[in-house]
């Protein structure tokens, strides 16, 4: 009896330990659309000083990659959308990987190459890049294999390409993009690669405040909604999981490559709401609880973004997603 009890306790301790080590660290995206930002070396030192061990960068700028050498910070490096057409040439893709990955390895810890960001044939801003995305992905993956690199290739999607998202279990990719998205999911599945997804409860709240309560978006709602979800982040992430599965991507992991809340510039954008969102998101991710559809599954997540970016185009809120001010003073009291 005592032996059985000991084994039960031991197994429980092991499972708890495994859950703890599975929980992913929080990454932070390093956007550079500001004319008042610290130097790349200062930024890397600042990440290290704050215990931030994962970074996303939006282009392979030599200054940033050089500063990252020896830092042990794992990174997602993006290939911008306007580079995709050139990378439909396998030789160009091999040259890109050689110049931007091989040249800095292993001193820089590349974790993912994000080929294109939020490309969709139904989005007027990115539709022109859609025909080039899959060939570019294939060619970059081929180059990764050629150079024997331990880097995963993917592309970041946005939740606007989903439909029937409530309840999340009914979610699917929009029918008008099936010829675009299904081959992408098939490629990721074939090569055992993750899906990257930009998950923004702020925009879900902003788009339908009558049906999306602010507490639900900020992780502060006490009772679950009718579908059993306590927060919009989990609902959006699970909606993405369900859509990926229905497109043939069973068991594909999803990395949340961006998530954030603005502190100014629009409805619901405030220091209080931003601090609440980031604090609760970090706590949720670090808990290892997962989502209702994927309980206990770690949620690798990258906050958007490190600094406010005062020359970023778009809505005024786009300039106010930083968790730090450009002078490196904290906007919120966050524990990474």
C-alpha cells in the first residue's frame, strides 16, 4: 500500500516537473519602426537584463544579428513579404539562407525563419504576395536541409482568414482561400513544422465590442462564456487549432508569434488595459495550463512589442504597443 502511494506521489511529481519544463519562456518582438530607439547592441543587452530569452526580428539586419552573437537569445527572423518573389528562385533562397543564417551560425541561435507575415489572397495589402509564399517556403526549407541547419521554417498567419470562429470548435479557414491555405498547411505537416499565428484579442474586442466584453479580452472575466471559454485569447488560439486540423494539419503545433495590447491611440487602448493584458497573458502562458482544446500544451508566445514605434504606419494604436518606452523605462510592471 505504501509502495503504491509512493509511486503515485512520485509519478505526480514527475508529471508536474515535466509540465514546468514544458512551459515556454515569453518572447518579445523587436520592431524597429521608430526614430528614437536604442542601438541594436543596447537592445540585446536590455533583453538579457530583463531575462528575455526569445526575440522576433522582422528583417535580417546585420547590426541586429551581429549584436545577437553569443547572447543565447533564440530568435525568429522574418523574411519580409516584398522578398518572397525573389525567393521563388531556389538559388536565391539558398543565397539568402547562406548570407543571413549560415554566416551567423552557431553564434546566433536561430529558432524559426518566418517566411512572409500575414499573407492572404483576400487581403488587398498582401494579396500580390500570395502566389510566391509556398514556393519561397519550399525553397528556404530546401536550403535549410542543404546546409544541415536546425532551424524550423514557417509563415505567420492572422486570424482574419478564419470563419465560423464561434464556438471555436466550428472554426475553419475561409472557403475563398482554401486553394491558398491548404497547400501551406500540407507543406508544414509534411515537414513537421509549426504554424505561426498572430493572435490579437484587442482587435477582436475592437471589432465587436457589443459581443466581446472587455474583461473577456483582458483575461479578467470570472465566468466562462456559453462555449466554455474564460478568455478571448484561448478562444482565438483554439479556433486556429481547429481550422488547421480541418485543413489537414492534425497535431501541428502553433506558436503565437505576436500578441499585444496598445496603451493609447484608440478605443480600449490605455496603460491600465495594456498592463492588465500583458500581465495576465504572461501568467497564463507560464502556467502551462494550455487551452480548453489543448489542455497542458505549452503556448510559445511572443509579446508585441518591445518598444513603442513612433514612425509605424497605420492606425494610431500601432505606435503604442511597446511594453517599454524607447528610453527603456518600463511602461508596465511585467515579470518575464
